């Protein structure tokens, strides 16, 4: 590489190729998991154990609840406060409830839930699957003829897929409550006025947008974290590397998909 | 079909990068045989066993298991074939988040139609075999290396396999436990018609269980014959490998002669 432009193009090209390769492996994982599930169904056996699924949902859902609520209340509070102070200058603090309500329903609730789950649960999934790879446990499952993909990935993926929207709804509610609390305290907007305004201005499409996004985030985080975990190479260090990479990838994907989905939703349903 | 070998490995090759770990392994195993595979550390014995379960794909070669070409099986048939093969992993590879009982229950729960009661009974039975009834509710982390190994053995037997692959089953075990495992291998053969491939470095147990012996060196089988034949081999590597055992055996005979 003698000239810098060429080197730059080569580097970008290399990154792009690596990205496509990862995308390919991700698709491979999803496809093979689905195929293993298909095998099980064809044999009239359950593809995963319900107990495993409930264990994971408890972990993903109930386990993340305190953090999601706490974070959302504080963000809602801050948001109401800051927008309130700006809007006060124009005498329209009454706009605070719809702003907080819509922002949380469409954006903040799903996004914060996604980020919390990517770091809290995605990391855990990657680390535990990675440790299982490093310890030869996944090979052992494979050797017994128990498809390890459907056995390990399905309950985890389904749990996070189902729990993300639930948590996002609760996050939204907590954010709005946080906003209502500070508005009552500092902006002279009563609780009932606040909630009435939120209800009045929220549209079904806002709620649907939020729920749709959370499903996408859940699916992404589940897939990325399981993929990174099952791809671990090289023992304990490998697990650490994969876990970091899993959180970084999942958080960036959540944010990136959030923007893309927002653009499409605004264009399609103005 | 009937006169085909039980397991026939032909020209099996595997490369890691450009390093050939297996370089054309050919072996034929008849039903109810106990084949002991020996070889230097890092010689590719574990790799060979992993290939038999298709935990990795060989570069070339064929593996016929009961008239079926393992390497061309679809996933579903492959998984069915795998349930007929039990593997005792070198590092036991127990599921660390599950108790011993859950580990043993796993293959039955996932792959058989047994009721929980029957599964419970099977667990007790297999734990009895490996002398670990007390460890039932323990987690793998609470077991010693040798205990884990024996649980791994019990797990390999849960589905009553026709072929059992033992990867150094007695490494790290005391002489009494080793002897017990040797007896178990013979018992499986005599009473359940199980065929075994045993990778081991313990010459004592190798000669105790083997009906045939193979020596893997530099990716090739350099010896394949009966235990008596291997004692008379003129291959330098194998002679060196066997020397301590043979010397010990000879002094043992002397003692017998004297007393
Ligand atoms: N994942 C891997 N990547 C690259 N090389 C590997 C890998 N696994 C094993 N090898 C190499 O393959 C060779 C054979 O390894 P294998 O584990 O089969 O040996 P072994 O005969 O079982 O040894 P031991 O008796 O010590 O268990 C070794 O030289 C090892 O370095
Ligand atoms: Mg080995």
C-alpha cells in the first residue's frame, strides 16, 4: 500500500468484508437454529423446555425491572424539567406532558430498555454461552445429539424477544410518571392535568411504533449476544473479548436500528 | 449389510491451517471390540474421536458407522446416529450450571420418551455403576476431577449407546477407580454388547481391556493389531512407549515365579 488513499480504501473494504462476514454468520446462526427447531417439531418433541424459557424470562424481565424503572423515572424527570424551563420562557409549559409522553412512548422507553438489556442481559448471555463453548459443554450437547443451538439459543432469544416490549411499556410509564412528578413540583402542572394531556395527545401509532421497535431491539440483542457467545475462541480471554464485543455491537445496533426505523416510520406514517 | 464392519474409518485427514493433525487414518472396528488407541500427547487422538461424532469436519476421508456414511448424513440423521454413540470427554464437559442428576437426565429428557420416574431410576443405576451415588445433587464445580470424569462416563451411558468413545477415562483416577472403569468397559462389552474405543496412556488398563490396539503417530496409524502382537513390535516409538509397562510386567512375573 504505497499511497494513503489506496490504503484507506483497502481498510474500509476490509472492514466492510468483515462486517458482511459477521452478517453471514449471524444469518447462519438464525437459520440453523430454526432448522434445529424444525427437526424437533418434525419429531414431535418440544424444541425447548418451558421451564428454561420461564427461567430466562424471569431473569430478563423481572431481573431488569428495577434498573429500567429507576433509569426511566430519572430520565423522564430530567426531560420534563429541562423542556419545562425552556418552554416557560414562551409561557407554554402545558406542552411538557405531550412532549414527555410522546418522546417516551415512541423513543425513550424502547431505546433505554434496549440499552439496559443489551448491557445487562446481552453480556450475561454472551458470557455464559462463551464459557460453555470454552468448557466443551456445547460440544458435549452436540455429541449427545441434542441440537445445542435450539437448546441454548431458543429459550434465551424468545425470552428477550418477549420481555423487551413489556419492559419498554413499563419504562414508558415510569418515564411519564417521573415527568408528572417534577411538573407538579416545579412547573405548577397538576398530576391529573399532566396525565390527561398525555392521553389526549398520544396516538395509537405512537404506541405501536414503540412496541414494534422494542420487538426489533429484543430480537437483535438476543441474536447478537447468543452469536457472540457461541463464537468464542480461546478460553477465558476469549469470553472477555466476546462479551465486550457483544455489548458494543448490541448497543450500536439498537441505536442504529432505532434511527432507521424512526426515519421509515416518519416517512410512512407522517 | 450384515458383513460390513461396525465402524470403518477410511483415509481420514484433518488439517489445522497447514498442519496435518490426522494424515490418512484407516481403522476397522468389529462389533463388541475394545480398541485401545495410543499415541503421544498432541498426536490427534482426541481429534479422531471428535471426528467420529462429527464435532468437526475432516478435510477428507470417510466414516462408515453401521453401514451409514456419517460424513454425508443430514443433521437429523446425524443427531440420531449420535445418540447411539456415547462419548466420555477428556475434560468431562459436564454442563456446569446443572447438578449431576440434571446432567444425567438431560439426554433422556431431551431424546427419549421416558417418564421422570424412569429417568430417575436410570440416573441411580448409572451413578451406581460409577460409584457416585452420593454426588447426585452436587454441581460439577463441587466435584473432583476424577469424580467429574466418572459422571461424564455415566452420562455417556445414559442412552445405552452401541459405541462408546473413551477419551482417557482413567487419567487422574486412583488405581482402584481405574480398575473399576476397566471392569466397566469389559462389562459393557460382555453384557451389553457395547463396542468401545478407548484412548489411554495407562498401559495397565490398556492391556486389561484391549481386544485390539492401535498406535497413532504423526497423524497415521503405525500399528494395528492384538495386544500380544504389540508387545513384539519392532517399532522404536512403540517400544519406548511400552518399555516401562513391559519391564514392570516382567518383574511382576518374577515375583510370581519366586512365591
Ligand atoms: N482448535 C485447534 N486449533 C489448532 N490446532 C489444534 C486445535 N485443537 C487441537 N489442535 C492440535 O491438534 C493436535 C492434536 O490434538 P489432540 O487434542 O487431538 O491430541 P491428543 O492426541 O488428544 O493429545 P493428548 O493425549 O494430550 O490428549 C495438537 O497438536 C494440537 O496442537
Ligand atoms: Mg486428547
